[in-house]
C-alpha cells in the first residue's frame, strides 16, 4: 500500500476511532475537573522510565511537567528531545478519562528525530517520510487491558 494512501487511511481511521470513543464535546467534557487539572501516567517501554505528572492546572500548562513529558517521549535511539504538541497530550488525557484507564500508557514511539525516522523508513514499511513523530505531533501507545 503506498504511503500516501496508508497515511490517509490512518487519518480517517484515527478520526473515526476518536469520534466513536469521544462523542461530540466529550473532549471538552473530559477536560472539566473541579480545579481544572490534567495529568498523565506514562511508561516508556524502551527506557523503562515511568512518569506520573500533572501537566495542566488553573488554566495553564506547567513548563516543568511539559519538560518531563518531552524527556520521556524523546527519541530513545539518539536522546533528542522536542516539544510535544499540547493538543496531543490533551487527547491522551481525554482518552484516559473517557475509558477510566487505571494503568499508564505504554509508549512505543514518541518523538523521532529526522535521522531516526529515515533509518526506520529504510528498514520498515509504513514509516512516513514526513512522519508526525518528527514534529512532536504523534505517539504510538498501548494501554494494557485494551485492544
């Protein structure tokens, strides 16, 4: 399957999955907490690092927490770090709230620097040339107990 076609299928599939999982306004509803806090529990399967962190409260993202999240989502092959998009973190948070996840998200792949992405493209089918992983806009996860 050509990459451009695969990427469109993935976008449509992800959009459909998100839509079925998060009904209209559910993302906004999931964000509402008494003190407006958002937290994530992450486990990096490659580095065995775990992070439980509140990254947003009282109407603002917390810089130290975002730095910690960026670190655990770094390219584990090179150590390169980028700023992950806060919209992505909020989507993970909404999924966590919606399904009432009890354990951490297992991180398969977060940020990938361009050289890592290119090396993976040469070895593996399905790695996009302009992957969202290289822009801090994608994360591959597993959540134990869920397909």
